[in-house]
DNA sequence: TTGTAAGCGTTATCAC
DNA sequence: GTGATAACGCTTACAA
C-alpha cells in the first residue's frame, strides 16, 4: 500500500505538504503542488480513508433510512439508492441502509439521508445529533430534495388539455402529506387557469384500489375523460379498469401516471407518465448531505427538480 | 465520544483487556470480562470503526458490483441489497455500490460481492486482488450463493403435474448460463421421471418477447397446457398473450413464474411463482464474504438455498 | 492471564 | 508557505 509518506519522499517534500495538496491546495505553491501531483500519479496513490476518517473524527459512512414499507416501493428506491451511492462514491463515502429507526444508533455515521418521513416523524428527527437531509418535500423547514411535484402535474394537466380531453379528473393518494398537496395544486392551478372545475378523488396508493374505484364509478365517467394520477401504481389500476370495461385508450380515455420507475414500462399499454429524475435526485441528496456535513450542519434549504412528461400510449398523440 | 480508554478506566483494567473482551473474549477471565462488559454498557460504548479499520489494515467497506443492466432488474436487486446490508450492518461494515467494473479500483474495500457475472467475466475476476463472492451459480469454482434453481423448477413442474395439466412446456431464457441450465434440468428431470417428453423454448428475458412468442404459436398449444417459465417477466408476457387470445387461466392454461419479486404481485391475475428468498440470499452473501475476508481469502464453496412455490391464480387450485 | 509500547495513515497545531 | 510533532482510537507484538 502506498501512503502519504511514500508520496512525500518521491516528491521530496514533507507529509504535510502532500496532505495540503489534497485538502487545501490553495495553501501550496504551484511548483510544489504540481510536483506532488505528479508523484501521486506515478505512485498511484489513493488515500486511506480509515486513517483520514480517524484523524478527522469522521466515519466516512452515511446512513440511508427508508421509513416506508419496502415491499411496495422497491423499484423506486433502487434508482434512488443508485444515485445516492454515485454521489457518495465520488467522495469516498460508503453507505449503510436501514429500514427501521431503531438501528440508527447502532454504529456510527456522519449523517443521514431519510426517505418516507411523515409529519409524525418530526418528533425524533428533531433529536438527531448528526446532520440529515430528507428525500421528499416537507413543510417543517428540514432540508430536502424532491421532484417539483406541482410543476409535474401542471405539465401533465396542460398536456391533457392540449390533447382535447374534455373532462380532466385527478386520482390522488389519500395521504395528508406535502407531496400530495403539491401535486394536487399543480392540477388545480392549471385547470382553473382554463376556467375548468377540478375534480379530485383520493385513494390508497395501490393499483387495485384504483381499479376498484373506476369500476364502481364507471357510469360517472363520460367518454373523452383524462385521468391524471398521482402515481403509476394508481394509473396502472385505472388503465386496467378502463380496459376491463371496454373503454378505448387513448381515444376515449386518457391516463397519465406519475413516477416513471419500472411500473410504467411493464404496464400495457405503455403508460404516459411524469417521470421523476430519481437517480439525479439521489445524487443531489448525497451532495447536499456531504456539503452539510462539511459545513458542520449548516442549513441547506430545499431543492426541487423539474420532472419530464414521457408521452406514450395512454394519451392521444 | 466514549473510547476504549474510557471503558478501561471505568472497569479498572488496561485498554488491551477491553480490546480482548471485544475481539478474543476467550482470552479473558470471566470476572474481568463481565466487569468490562458492564462498563461498556453503562458508558454506551461503541467501537470506532475507523480506528479499528486503520489498526487492522482494513477498510470496513465492501463493494457490491452489479454487472447487469439495472433498468431491467431493479426490483430484484433492491431486495438483494437489503439482505446484503443487513448482513454487513451486523459487522459494522458499510457498502459501496458499483455498476461498472471500471470503478472497482477507485477507493478501497476489503472485498467484493458480484452479481450478474457471465462466463466471459472470469478474465478479470481472476485478477482481483481482494476476496470476492458471486451471487449466482457458476461452474468455474468461484464461491457463490444462489437459489437452488434446479429444485425450484422441479417443484414447479411437479406441481403442474399434480394439477393434471396434460402438456407441460418450459419457457426458458436464451442465455448459456449455469442458472438457466439448472432450471431446465429441474424441469427435464421431473418430466422424464413421469415418462413425459420435455419441450423447451428459449427467449430473451422480456415480457413482450414471451407475449409475442405465445401469440405467434398459439395454435400449437392445446388446452390443458401449463407453461413453466424461467422468470416472472416471461410468465407475465405468457399470461398476457393467453388472455388476449381468450384462453382461460387457470382452467385451460396454467402459468408458473420464477423469482417472486414485485412483478408477480403487480401482475393480474396474480402469478403462481417460484419465490427466491432474495433477502436471505443477500444476508448469506455478506456472511460468506465477511467470513472469507476474516479467513484471508479461504475458499468458501457454494451455497444453494431452496425456493418455495407460491400458489396463486395462474394455476388450478 | 494481563499490561506496556509501538504503530496503523492521516490531519491539526504550532513553529519556522 | 512549509515542516516537525502530536494526536485520532484501536490492535499487534512482546514483556511481565
């Protein structure tokens, strides 16, 4: 293993100069710096992260805590995880994955990325002793990264209007959480700006609940209706119900989902959906947390990333 | 932060005694041991893993390398990852996730868990300088953990026979890899022991390729046929094609999948499938790798875990 | 069986 | 701007 000392010898400088080139390059003269950089390259030097962690009183580990039931959300989180680790890898950070808050005290970490947090979680969040960032909007002032839910549904609703669907109905998730409010707001705003009256139904986030709901209320839905759904899961159920009832997609009925992770590609016909840039969001989460750690816990604020509408076979083209 | 020294003081022993209680408890007398253990508890001592890593010349990081295209396999891997991290967490190990072999040299690790390795990968696998274990059967002598693919399809095929499906057809994945051979072997063995002639078709592992195939060859499939599929993905396509053709499931046609991760629950009708104990497999992967690391790379052999048949709506009951 | 001393590779601190 | 020294918390090697 090649160490800092090896590089120092090779470059004829002290260990500290090498360390400075790595951590505070601006404190080193150009000449020495390039000398050291050359030495690092020729020796293929790679810092020992345990030693660094020890000296800096860090762990170089971040915990990722998933508070939702994993069974129902898997494909979604794999992508997020991916983005997160890509962000972490760049900074030689490793990950620990937790599904229960209980484990949070087991072993050390420099910070936490938390997803699926609900209003009720703020109780213990406030007690955390290490920096953390949330995945998902919240209105308690916690730093977070999320898709711009409002804009997402604005785009979807506007698209449905452009495609001349007469009636535009929102199938939401029956949870009193920020992300849902934002999605509904995007829908409502857009409809109102076109002098149309919003119509919202809220259901548990399962395909079968949506399927059941559409089935039960089938007579109430005129032809030329587009369903804006708050998730691909709901959208899948809506599509299935429409097909079962003999409705024609996309001619008489349009369906737009939200998420764009896996499900939308597996479903048939292929779903038009608002695609969240999940991998990107994961990277941003890492970046935000690592920055927060390096700034000893300074507030980072919120980061909303605009999603994109993927146009496929459940809307007119 | 409470350190080894703090515990030592509290228990009136030397640091080394505390260290021994943690690492080699058998070398310490009962009296001292319980004294130290008590001290650790009252102080809420938790070892600093960076310091330990540094002293032992370890990193306490394991890299998990996914060689397959992530888009098509996400839900599957989330569960695996889960199991892996559960195993790692127990030993204070953290994870780094890679999707490309190139990154393997970036940053240090004590070992690798590798999934999706194909025959052609042995070239660089042989050159790895750290211990590794594979997820998935191989016939090159690499240590691995996998579902018992052969037994899985034996169970599935036997079940189809018990349910009196007359014709039993295997829809396989057209890859020349060990797992596929094993699955086919399980099917073939079982049929032959009942004096029936195996019939195997091999397709790319996508639902639409299965759907297309069944659609094209529809006339060749008599009523009273059960399709044993090498993946839920294929099974989903088969189901869709049968329904589109007006075939009755499960009365006239049975379908059995393989995997039991996510897709089987989302599909309608719900899939009968051979469920892999993925989380368990992940844990075993961690355990095997950590053991291998602690034994400085000693051979660990193979570990095959029996899957279970989940009986649902695509087979007669 | 227990304790002492040295060292793991890095960074912070304080001289120069 | 650069370098010597101590320190981070733990384990290995050796001495008692």
